[in-house]
């Protein structure tokens, strides 16, 4: 399972530095008990750019991130609009309770910040923030981030390596707390727009039941991440 | 539908004020004669997975109006909304409250992933917006904004709020079909068989998570927030 995950990781950090406008520091903390963030994509961009929008259908590139942790599509979307991008700052997954800290230089026109990472183990859950207006006065600003459901895949809670686009199932549980043999929760998606994730259900049956997820480990309540932006 | 009529009223009132050379500066909610110099557009989106939200009631007011107070009993009007999805008493009470400037009623349930747009107008020293709608597959759960400040908005600017789900505390959370409007069950019942104070909602259990008598399935579970509310000041 870990092998599959690491195949998703790319270790380059791209911090484009055109006309310098603002030097900011970002610290992101995983506030969950048992959920892992796949490689983060963080970007400053113009006011019109969105990686996702609440209540709107996910793009194919968002779907690839949310179902399989693949951020390459969203990365190219950001490059098209000359975003200032930090790709995979944690050099892999961000574990429960862990933080990542990094600096960004943002261009004058890139006034808004977006961030995404898939939550493992979920079918198409992700942590994100959509186009937050960056503060410009020196200081420290704290935000709490919610878990979203991309609305692209039913939450059957079966771990079968399914990732990417349109393959029903969860890629992996990096923490190794999941069970096997789950028959799957009903494969219906009632809200096919990006919405607030209702949470994992899980069960207490490690070798059967409906869900492969563990109901004492894999649940959460919002918020799932703490974002601290320091403007220098 | 209301807007052209109100605009006409406002224009007449403004013309009369001009002719009489008098300046009416009352902010007491009598919007037939006071000139609303701020117009707001609200876009309300249901962010839940499978909880339809009853026709919302939206209230523009100053800081003297309070939709509810956490830890205190809900009004009967709020109970009617939270148990039965009926916003009419809540809005008629608001309309007779001197701190309320404008109200608007939703036309229908807002289903998951969909939105409804509202227009409100008026002015006061401290403008706030409150709104509420029932999660129809709960006993007495409602998503609400309780006095979100919007008076600072410049013309053309927007602010986004996220509404949490509250429990009216007026009906126990049985999740039984007979008591859930979303399952064809009873709506408002004047009896109060819960703790009788408003709290943050604990969420629903559903039949697959330890409450065998629940009529709800796992799709009805929810986490906060339940509504996104984007307020844009038009003028």
C-alpha cells in the first residue's frame, strides 16, 4: 500500500520568483487523529482562480487529486495562470499531528491562496481552502480548514488500491489501521458537487462488515487542519 | 417579486420626502418610508451530503435582534422552524420587531449542492444578517447564522459565512420516522421533551451506527458547516 502511495509523490518544490511582492511563511498542521494528507499543493494566484468551489462540480484535475492524491493536473492549471506554487512541501504525506512549515514569495497579482490535499483513507475526501484573500499587513493569521467531499465517487469505504479517476475504492491507509473484507457501503453519491464531507463511518469488524475503515481511528470532525500565515 | 413593488414604494417615498423637504432618518424597520441605501445579495448553498434544508428565513437587522441565544430556550417560532421547517412565525415575529429592517422567505427547500439567491435592503448603524433553515432529516436541527455583521461591506464587496447546525433543544433526537418531516413524520409539536436550550447539534447517528430505531441511513450524517452564505453588497 505504501508503495502505491509513494508512486504518487513528487519531490520537487517549485517556488517561482518573478516580481517580488510579498514574502509569507505558511505553517499547516494536520489536526486529525488518523487521517493522512497526501502531497500538498499550495498556491498564490489571482482573484479569479479556483482549484475547487463549494457547491460546484469538481474539475477532472480536482477529482484526480481527491480520489488518488495526484496533483499534477491542478499544478498545470496553476501554471497556466502564473500562480506562485509550492508543490509537496512536506516531501510526502503529512501525518496526523504533524506540521509543515515553508516560505512563499508571491507576485503582486497573486492575491489569493488555495490549498488541497487528499485525505487517506477516504474515497474522495480532501482538505482544502478555496481562494483565501491573502493578508497584506505584517502579522500572523490563523485559519481552520474543513474536510470536503469532491462529490465524484461514492464513499464505499473499501480499500482496494482504487485511485485516480473513476475507480471506486480507497487507495490505501498509510497508518495501517484499516481492516479488509468490507463488502462496501451503498455506492450512491447524493451530492455530486464539492461539499462538506460527512465523515467516515467505519466499523469495528477488521475482517468483514461493510467498511474497511476503523470506526475508532478513521473518524474526524471539522476542522481537520490549522493554517497559519505569517506576513513578514 | 417583492423588489419592484418595494422599489416603487421607495421611489414614491423619496419623492415625497423631497417635496416636503423633510428628511426621514428612522431606522426602525418601517421600510415603506425610510430609504434603503444599502442593497445586499445573499447566495445560500447547501453543503451537506444528503440533508435537504427547509425554506430558509432571512432577516436583516441591527444588533438589538437575536434569532436565538446558545444555552437558552428557543422561541416557539424558532421551534416551529426547527421541528417542522416552517419559517412563517419566525419571519412574522421578526417583521414586528423594531430592530428588524428587512426579511425574506425562501421559496422552497434547498437540496444538497443547490443554492438560492435572496435580496435584502436597508440601513442601520450595525447591520447584521441572520438566517435559519431546518435539516429536514433531523428532529429539531437547523442551520443558522445568528447575527453575522455585514455593515462594514463596501459597495461591490462580498463576505462569505459558513452556517453551523444547531439543535433547538425542543425535541429529543429519536431519529424515528414518525418524528422526522423528511421521512413523512410529524413536524412541529408544542411539547418540549429535550433539554430546552439551544446547543450546537451533535449530529445524527443513523441506523448503521448504533441507533437501531433510526430511520436515517449513513448518507444523512453531516458535519459542520451545512450552509455557505455569500453576502454581496450591491449598492
